């Protein structure tokens, strides 16, 4: 493909690399494109969703690609309406910036639809090709009326932007199933599996120590995860067996209040990479207790899987996460469980699981979920669009 082709990579909410110590998926894709000689711009929100502050509106360079911040209003995670307004304002700002930038190929993440609608409206005028990266399910556990109305309109909007899409990509074999059922057949024909890879900026290597016993959870403490059964199990366990909780989120205060008296459950909050590495080096099992509601995590790989494997930590994956459960079984790099029988499952692995899989887990990460793997797959996807350029 002509190296003068300009790419735009678009994501509304991912943190910047200097905020979290590593590159998330959109930044990894931008890195791949720019490292291969393409002029690349990454468009993201001026509001930091994960850290709750307004970034400056200045543009800057990260490695070989430019980062352009599109204005979006601040909001509280508790306010669905303000979050929707923020998405709408971001989409308008993006519309204006793309009008001036005029890229030839755009890779835009989904959910949500508003920004992709803005791009679809522009497509007849600036003549670009659109790749939509389906990250996960739109549905989230919520009984609120506004959420249900929002999800209904999202379904309708997806039929509109789908007409303007050249390729779909996503981290799993069947991520296109998160779209409305009426789009599944057409989606399958233009869908390509692009793995959810884990990448951090640190050059520090993880320990090869086999003296690992602890459990670890890294992530947001929210309704997306069913952690309380694990907390209740650790109430009765040997105090030398720890459960480390690394992350912030709306349920952190509730969990700390309820379980802070249990000495072997350690709430560390939001921590830097150095601390994550330190705890990971003594952790054997990684919790991935995704909610079964709405099949929100059924068809895709999450970055948590690659993160645990990169540290040599054994992922514990619920059976209702079909794609991830199949992945760990196929590659012998994790243990699956029935979320209805947590206690017996945990009791069994603590007593009986003695394998040292440290090197095998890291090897699996490098083979399937590393930045190098992403580089190879993205280049193949881009080559499919080679005919017109």
C-alpha cells in the first residue's frame, strides 16, 4: 500500500499512555501503522474517562503518530445522561476535525455509535474507507430506563453506520455477534479477528520465580465483575494466602467498608506499573470474574487475559466467557470454572494445582497476545484494502 496514505484511529475513552503506563488497543494500532511508515493521527476525547479530568486541548506527538484531542464535556460515571451528552459533543468535534484532516482510512472503535455516525455522514464527501473495531458488547447491567432507551437507539444507529463500513474487526472469532441479530450474516462476511493484545511501556522483565501462591485481580471495581463470592471465600482461608485487589471504581468504597477487616484481602486502589509488577511477581492465579448478565463478555478477549499471561499468572476464566474460555483451553494457559460453584472450584485448585506454568504462560502471551502479534494481523487487514490505493 502507498505509504503516503493517511490513517485516522479513533477512540472516545481509552487513557493516554502517560496516564496509565502502557498503550491500550487504539494506541497500539496507531503505533503499528506509524511504525510501518503511514502518516497516522489518533483522535480521542479531551476528557479523561478513567481519571476524571479535562486534558488540555493541544495536539502532541507520541512516538511517530499525532494525538488530537476532540472536546468532550466532563461527566460523572453515575450520570448516564451527561455521559451521552459528552459522547454527542465529542462526535461533533470529531466531525469537524476529520473534515479538515481528510484521512483515507479510518479505524474507529465501537461501542458507541455517535462518533461512527458522524464519520458515516462525512464519507460521501471525503471518500475514505472505514474499519470499525468492535471492542465489546454495548449492553451493561442496568435497570435504568434511560439505559434501555439508549441501547434501543444504539441498535437502530448501528444499522445506519454499518452501510458505510468496509471492514469489521474485533478481539475474537465472533465479536460481530454483539451487533443486532439482523446484521450477523452480513457482518460475518466482512469481519476479521484482530487479537486484544497487552502492551506496557516498561522494559522491566517479570520474575521467573515459581514461588507463587497469591491471587490477584487487576481492574475496575464495578458491576462488570462478580467479586463478592471470591471475597467471601477468602474470609475463611489461611491468612498466608492473599487476594490482592488492584484498581479503583464505583464499588471500591463499598468493598473496603465490607471486607477491610479481612487481613488477607488487600485493597491497593489505582497503582502504577511498578506496583502491579511487584504484586504480580508473587501471584499465581488471576481473577477474571466477568458478569454473566446480557452475555456482555461472551464473544471477545479482554486485555486482562493478555495482562495476566504476560506476568506468568494463570487466568481463572468463567465458562460464560465463551471466547476466552475456549482460548485458555485450546492453549492450556488457564483454568475455566462454573461461576455457580466458586467455593469448591477455589478449594480444589488451592489444594491440587501444583504446576509451574510460568514460562508456558509467557510464551503463549508472546505468540498470540503480544504487540508483535498485533503488528502482523493489522498489516494483513490493511493489505485487504490495498486494491484502491
